[in-house]
C-alpha cells in the first residue's frame, strides 16, 4: 500500500465520528424548507456564494445550513482530504489498484514546475510534447503539412473511444467558436460501421488526416476503425502505402503498436501512464482540439485548468469550489438518498458537456469497494446526466419540479454570449434564474388557489419546491473558462472519491465486457457451428444471429 494512505483502522475510526454527526444533523435539516432558510436569513443568497478564479458559484439554494457545511468540511478534514490532495499533486501512486500516479495536473503545470514520478521530473516532457503538438498544429493549419497528393489538409478525423474521444469531442464542440472554420473536424468512436461511414461520406481522402488516439493502441473499437480508415484512405490515394505517413498520426503511450500499424513514430504524440483516459483531454489526446483552435487557445485552456488546480490545492475547504461541490454531492447522495445529479448547461456550445461528465464522474466513482478492498458502507457515485437548457425545460424538467425524486441540479451559464443576437441571451439567462427560483421555492397550495384555480386542480398545480441547485456563472465561454470548468468537476470527483475512500482512478468495470466480446467474436464469425458454452440466453442469441445472418 502506498505510504500516503492512512492505515485503515485510523480511517475507519475517524469515518465513524464524522459521518454520524452528519447523520443526526440530517434529521433536522431535512425538515427545513428552502423557503424558510431564505426567510430566516435575507442575505443567504449573497452569503452562500463563492467566487474563485473567475467562476461564481451560488450554492445558497442547497438544503444546507452553516452547520451542515461545517460538518461536511470537518468530514473532509477527518478523512484526510488535505493529505490526499497533497499526495495527488506530489505524484504519489494514489491509483493503488493500477499502482500509478494520477497527474493530470502535471499536464497543465507551468514550465518551471517540478513534479516527480519515481524521482523524475515529468514537466519538461509535458512541455516538449506540447511544443511538438503546437508545431504540428501550426503546420496543418497553415497548409504547410500537405497530403500525399500535395493538397492541403482540410479535414481532421479523430478516431478514439471513451477517454480518447469524449474529451476531444466535447472540447471541439465547446470551443467551436474559436476554431478554424475552413476546416472540418469529425470524431469516430463506435465500432458500429455507421459511425465511420457517416463521418467520411463527404470527405476527400486527399484532404483528410486521421488522428488515431489510443493510450494503449490495442482498443478493439479504435483499432477496427483505424484499419478501416487506413483502407479508405489508401483506396482514395492509389493504394500507395507511402501515403499513410501524410494522412495518419497517432496519440499513444505505445510506440511499438503505433509502428506496427504503419505510422512513423516521428508522427506520434506521446502521453504517459499517469494520465487516466478520462483525464486526458488536455494531454496529446487533445491534438484535434489544438488543430481546431490553435496552440495559443489550447495553452490558454491549460492555463484555465491550472488556475483551478491551484485554487483546489491551496484554498481552505470552506472557500474551495471543487471541495464544496464534492461535499454537496456526497450530502445528497448519502443522506438524502439522491440517485442522480443533473448538469444543465445554458450554453449551446456545451451540448456534449454532460456526456463528457458522465464518464468523468461515473467511471471514476462507480465503485463498490474501498481502497482497502472492503465493501463500501454507503452509496458511491451518483448518476450524472443532463442536456443543454432551455431544451430540457420542455421535456424532463417536469420530473425534477414535480416528480417524487430529489434531483440536485448544477446550472451553468455565462454572462456574455458568443453569438449576441437580439434578446436571445437575456431570455436564456432569465430562464436559468427562473428555474432555480422555481425549484427552490415552488408554489404553495395557497398561491395556486389565490390564482383562482378550482380546488380539484390545485394539487396538480402545486410545486413543493425545496429542490436543490447550484448555479455556476462565468463571464464567457472561452478556452480558459472551459479549462476551469472541467478542472472544477475533476476535483469535485476526486473530493467525492476521498470521502468514499475509493479508487477514483481505475476502471476495472469496463474489462469484463471487453473480454467476453473477444470470446464471442469467433463464435459469431466462424463458418462451422461453434460449441457454445454460455448461459442459455446468450447461447440462443448467438444462434439466432448466426442463423439470420446466414439467411441474408
Ligand atoms: C478512461 C478509460 C477508457 C479509455 C478507453 C480508450 O478513463 O480508461 O474510457 O479511455 O477505453 O482506451 P485507449 O485510449 O487505450 O484506446
């Protein structure tokens, strides 16, 4: 076990006292309505807000009192959050099941920083890869990098999946405003052939560059898509193998596999085993982002990440944005029994942000055993989901307002629009404020009756309120503010994981399905009828598929 991890006995003892204080406190707080909390403290909305590194968090519409926050902070202290933060930032191997350091914070560290992994400073390597990415991006953007036929590259297709896809897609969509509009960017992830076919159907191979993004360079989906891309590209370029060097580059930790695929390792952008897939959008995995928005904007995004890292590392817990958000998530998950958190960006460019967060939060904290391998004693990772506003208001918000479940929501909005059009932005923001107001305060039967509603209809039109929300307000969606926002959630996830005493950085849960799929592939593809040894359901599904496939 790594040296920084507290002995289990100590952790358990402190855990009991801090959690139990909150358990009895919950009994009082759960009976207090947000209406009352606001009535009792007219300045609550100003007091329970925090501004740091340019992000403003209003957490006043949460079902908490000062005492709740004090106890939650105490819980974090007792469970060693400070030591765990220090352990992560100093490169200790806190991903204990994979025996790896967790250093996405090194990806955005300034040049003069020193972060040691096994005694070696990793910061110079990070900057040398960033410089190589910048040089490449500039050459592609300027047209200096030519395709095999001498044509300029106009299309970039990133092939990757999971952490090697969701970050790049989200960042591209989020920062489209800053991207080179003369270029086309596509993202292929699914092993479903439709994904590839649709992505390239209107592209000219002579103008298309593929970025094969895979940490391991062995992932089934990515390698299948990469080989299909290779054939598609070669077919369009006279089957000249030398064209691969001009139309394929790789982002990986596995030089041997990259070379085996036929990509010159000079065109490989490296990252390291201490970067988890879902924490890699600011590593070389962000190459497509850099080509899209240019190196300067990419560096400004890294700077945003770094500002949030420093805030997280140094701010006292009660004034620490990611810590507060993490503590609130735990409060609802473990005391109110909330199953989910809705993330609702009121910013069209953030349309893929909830999908990105789903991997970040659920792959990280979807764990059922503690660091010591014991069954956890309380629920871990809530389900994160969401859609951009105002669209969701006309669909699933009904359940958030009037359903029987408690769904804490994060509303995200920006003061300045990127596309100012008439009254659009004022209307958008009015909706953010109206939603959090309606969720917190609702509408009482008296108010509904006073509007002249007939008695039979009153219950249907009552809004209980008391639905908790966070509102995150930033000045404008920029590369820098995106970096801050992503780092905010990364560190909130870390905070939650520390409170649950779990490894937020492994992902064994994705393994079993991968292994079983590899076993089934030959059973599906073999011409001879295979001897199937699965359960009766799986066996008959395979037989049915084989039969219908052969009949075609
Ligand atoms: C992320 C996971 C996972 C991973 C993909 C792709 O934290 O590890 O989503 O990113 O399975 O893996 P490769 O980059 O190795 O292809």
